[in-house]
C-alpha cells in the first residue's frame, strides 16, 4: 500500500501524475489537502475540527481530501482512512522547487517527514516550475526507479528523501547530494489599500551561497540533473552539544 499526499491540493496535476506512476507498484490511496497549503512545513491543525471528503478516483486510486495541512493529511490517513500501515508515503509532485533552504518551509516535505517520524519510508517529489501545466512526463522513469528501490530496500532509520526535478526537460540523471546553503532576501513587496493602509505580499529572491559547488542540489539542478537529498526530521545538532555544555556549565 502506498499513501500519497502533497501541499498543492488533492486535484493538482502533480498528484495525479504521481498516483499514476505509483499505481504500477501496488494499491494507492490519495489523502491530500482540500486547498493549496504551500509553505505550511510541518504545521498541523490544533484549534479546528478536520473534515474528510471522498472524491472521484484517480485511475484505481481512492482519493480523499482533508481541510487541513499536509501533515494533517498523513495523520488522518493513518487514523481514519487506511485499514493497515502503508509501506510507503509519497508527497508531490510539488509544483515549485523544494531544493536548498526551501525544504524547511515546504508542506510537501513536511508530509514526507511526518511519514518518516512514524517509521514509514517516505519520499517527497518536486519540479522546478510553478506552472501547473508543466510537462511532468520526463520524471516518470526516475520516480518509478526510486519507488521500486525504496519499496525493495527501505531507507535508513530516521531518513526520508527530498527529490527535485529540473523543469522543461528530461533530467540527465539523478545525483545524491546535499542541500545548497543559501537564504532569501527582498521577501515582501509593499502595497497600500485604496484607503492608504499598508499591506505586504510574499515574494523574494533566493541567494545561493555556493553556486559552483558540485556537492549541492542547486548546482546539479541548474545543469539539468534531478537531485535527491537525504533529510532527517531530527534537527538535533549533536556535534554542538559538547560546546553548549561547556558554555552553559551543564
């Protein structure tokens, strides 16, 4: 059994494409947000009830929506939809990059990390285009290969995968790398209402701090390759514990 979710919504082209590929490997159930939930990271709903709705299937895959976040979808799927524990959690295909620092903001990867937290092999997929009509066919072979190998061999304990595809072309291949170091600037654009009240709209520009480093996802994506970055939901900086003990005397 394969559980699929995303952060673009249950009716997005990306999730339909992913469900079609995953259906080659077993029973697929889609449980995804009712509305787009980009940027929700690992947020969950704590102050409102959640509603579960069924929708027309995607091929043979049952489809449900949840009026919550991607993490809500994984949690509710395990609690109220599936009759057994899934063998794999997939998230995506997200329309937009989740490379580099974007991983920490991503609802797509928040869902994949939620699967990882409860011990289910989990993979997030994204393409570097926000155009919902983008051609996704070039991703098929690599997605199928990743699904097949993860189902067969599993993943290291506490690790999920963040896979990104270049847009507008068939990838040259797949590179296992680390996330590029970088940050966002000019993150908001200033506006004013007709009455002069200020408001702000999220925008921004990503600055890659190591554009020439072949160890990173951004380097290879810019050269037409797909990338896979192993991600740990446990963000403990174990290498810093000793220094913190010394500094704080604890």
